[in-house]
């Protein structure tokens, strides 16, 4: 599927540093990044995402690409592997441009390369490992990539479906929707303690699905997909815009169900597979 998100506004490769870390739930760590160069990072709300460049353990300096277009990756590949930073995709959980600060949430539970945002990563992966061990002043790089949530038609209500890797995106979208928005967000989390408080319009219901109560070994996303398939949507009238995100089977399965079983037009459903269970992200 061609990517239909909104492109970044004036993107730059910028350097930031760790300001603080906070464990917000048993399986989620929040890292606050800051620095003067973040004044070149344009907050866009919703599920704004970016490339995050992380130093490898043996590197004494962070080597960042200088190009901001799609050519950044070609430049990255020309760097000897031992000198390349890790690159992962993440979602802006909150932005405070007046302070040049960003919050980024990282999933910590032992999964298969799963992290909060677009990439995966468990407690020993580069992203979650960074979040757990990050010390104040540690430097990282960012490259804004834009917003994936992008309805391109008139709609009456919004449907969001995600696992915990998509929780920061769901929170950002709900906080960016207009006050009169109507909709439903189905969010799967590992435990009841991983539920989060965030602002949502009064007409948007946030429905939590707790995975471990049913099966602690279940593949992330399966419980959210089952919840979606069992939903009674008869009372929700009008055209929907659906956005399904997280583990690949959840994102694609939710779209397949909505289009094939619910009759939602394909153009009214966008999906992004952030990670794939059982498969590591490339280095």
C-alpha cells in the first residue's frame, strides 16, 4: 500500500539530549529529550513520527546523516557498520516547543523487537535498552517524518485500533482531535496497570483490552483484533475513518475485517504495521 501520511514540515536531522526518564507504567518508559536544536523540529500533533538515531554501546560519538530527504538512508549505508548508529522509528508522545522538549514512550516488556512507535524492541533491544539505561545528557539524533493519521474524506466518526506499541499514537491522535469529534479507540495493553490517562474528546470512547488476563503468552494485537471483530457498531451511524496500527497482523487483520466483513470502503481505512512478531528489526 502506498504510504498516505502527511509529510514532515521542513525536516532536519537534529541533535537532542536526554533530559529525564520516567517509568509511566510497568511496561512503558518515557524519555524526555531536549536541546536547542529541537527548535528546528516542527510539532504537528496526532501521531507524528520520526527516525531516532541511537549510539551503539561501543561508539564514542554519534555519527548522523546530513541529508533530510529519502537520501539520508543511502548516506547512512555508506557509513561503516561499526560507526552507524541504531535507527528506529518512534512517535512523539508530547511536544513542548516553548521548552524545546519532546516526550517519547518506549515499550519495555519482553516481546519480539517491539517498541512504542513504529519499531519493535523488547528490554534487550536497542530502543528499550536505551530507555532503561539512558542517563541525563546522552545525545541522540532525530529526523521528523510527518504524520501517518491522514483522513482524506469527510467522515462522521473515527475508529482507532492499536496494541501497546500504538498507544502513544492513539493518545496523540485523541489529544489532537477537535472537541466535537466522535469515535472509539480500542487499545490493547499487557496488564491493567499499563492503561494510561490522556485527553480525549467526550464523544470518543477509549476501550482498553488487557492481554495478560486472558493469556500471558498471547501474541500482542490478537486481543485487540478479537475485540474489534466482536464489536457491535450498529449504533455508530455515518461514515467512519479507521486507523489501525501496531503489530503487523493486527494492523492488516483489522483492515481486512473492516473492509471484508463490515463493508467499510478501502479508502476509509489506513493501517501501519509498526513491527512483526517473531522478526527482529534490521540494524
